[in-house]
C-alpha cells in the first residue's frame, strides 16, 4: 500500500491568498488555482479585473504541473523548440504552473494566469516559498 503526501485545504488557501497578495504588489490582476496531489482543485481565486478565462487557465496549469510533477515550462520548452507532438499530451504547455514539492514528492501545484507568463510563474514560486517559510 502506498502512503501519499498531499496539500491540505489550509495549505491551498494559504497558497492562493499569498499569490493574490503578491499579484497585488506587482500590479497584476490574476487568477490562481491550487490542486492537491490527486490534481483535484482545492482553491480557485479570480481577482477583480483578472481576465475571465484566466480562472480556467490557472486550473489547467495547476493540474498539468501536478500531473507531471514539473513546472509547465517542462512541457512548453520542447513545443517552442518545434516538437509539436507536445500538443497531443493532456497538459497545458504554458508557463505559470509550478509543483509544490515536499520530501522530494509532488504534493500539489499552483497555477497562475492573467499576467505575462514569466510573472505568472514568479507569483506561483513566491507563493510556494511563502508557504514553506510560514511552517
């Protein structure tokens, strides 16, 4: 039998809240989604003024990152290099999904959408860092 670490609801809420605060600081209205190790959504926030479709984009990025255990850039880089078969994978190859790792395992992921992709990733990474600083 396997024992699987996963984010708790409290962790998901703290990650989403941290992402919103960081986005406010940077001046970008975003959507943020947090999934647990099963890739199911635990929290979704869409800031006032965030693009309407950004909420679904954040969910897709978070799920892709948690499923693969890698940032979504893992799927985006080969696509940008011309490996177009990557679009056939059930992943969202757009920067902004970042896995949450604990004890060397993926326990969930944060997806951010609505800002430029590199800023989406920065927000997710900073939110994850804030979670582990607070523990």
